[in-house]
């Protein structure tokens, strides 16, 4: 507790709660297993080539390999170690570049197109897009198969920078209480997509003359002209915030619905409006998240 006017203040905790436990000095169990496995492989190689190779000649490349492996598993970028990034890059290189929605499978092209594709230097057919979603019911619950059940909800935003220090502390405190109350996996997603303001501009222009004062109508017309000119000179983006609540096991649908109600009540104290998505809204949002450009 601090002595400021709000009665408390934010305190930074110098600990990464998601960091794996260290089992041998600064190394985690995964790092120890990788280094130990590499050392064991090098020792087996040495037993096989020691008749023809001197110890010094073998020691230099063996130490170099151990150093490279140690750097790869201990150096991180964006929260991932280098070896995991390399593995992800290899998976991405081997995965198809073109994937389409075809749960029933892809039909082979007609003979005419097959002959044309065979003449191209590197013909590549599209592959079915594998999504974890197996169903979407009338209430908006998303069936993820073996991964459980998910409920999506839209969340509003607040202007945090214009609040006073005491108001910011209260908002952060309410948000922290919601985070501490979470009993299952929760994902917060922020996406930006091109915004179409033509409808809003037309509404401003249509209703400008019906405003109670001529000055208000003039201001509405000027604001409509400003937005119209802004849309012509640059790409306007609309930000949307989504919450994805997931549960597994029996009665997952009931538990995730109850967690959605808790999110609505807890975040209302932070002036954040949470709206669970029904079937139509969830389907539209999933399409927009998978294809933000709408192509």
C-alpha cells in the first residue's frame, strides 16, 4: 500500500510467471535434455571415429556444435527460443502456400487444366485448410473437437490516456481483478481492418439539416467533409477487441457461458462493455478474422 490519494499504486513484479522452472543452474529441463542429448550423440560419434581421429581434432567441432546448440536454446526472440523459431520456419516452408476451405477434400482438375499445369515449372495445387473449428451452434458456442468449447465475445475500448491518475488506477485495479478471477484459458485478440465510413458520412449529411441549431448542422457538414476527404487520402482502420473463453471436459458449454457472464460483470466496473456473440455475429466475426480484407 502506498500513501497516494488513491490508496494504492501499481507495483512491478520482477518475475516471469510463465517461465519454465530451472532444474540445473539457469537451465530448464528442456534445455538440459537438449544439451545432454547432443552431448550423448557426440560421445557416440567419438566412440565410432576415435580409431581414425585424434581427440583434439574431434574436440574442436564438438565444442562448436555444443556452443551453437546452447546459443540456439538460450537466446530468445519475441518470447521464443531460436531453435523453436527455426522449427516453426521449417514447418512453414513445408506447408502449402495456398489453402482453401474444402473440408470434403479437393477434386482433381479437369484433364485440360492438368496438362497445362504439368507444363508449368513448379505446379502447386491448393491444399485443404485445416481449422480446429468443427461446429458452431445457435447460441454462438464454437466446438473445437478434442480442444473443448469456446465462446467469443466482443469488447469495447476506453480512452485510458485522457483519465486522471486516480481513474487510471481504478481501471487497472478492476481489470486486474478480472484477470485474477480467470479459471480457464482466455485469449484477448486485437485486430485492425479497413473501415468503410461512407455510411456514417452519409448519415451526418442527411441529418445535419434536422439538428436543433444551425451551428450544429454546419459543424456536422464540416465533419462529414473531413471524414470523406480523409477516406479518400488514406486507409482508415477500425480496431476490434475479442475475447475467446475456452473450456474442456463435461459441461464445458455451461462453464464457458458462466465465465462469459463473469467477464461481463467484472469488466463493466472498468467501463468495458463485453457482449457475448451469438451464432450470426460469431460466424461473421470468424470470417472477418480469417479474411480481414474481405476478399
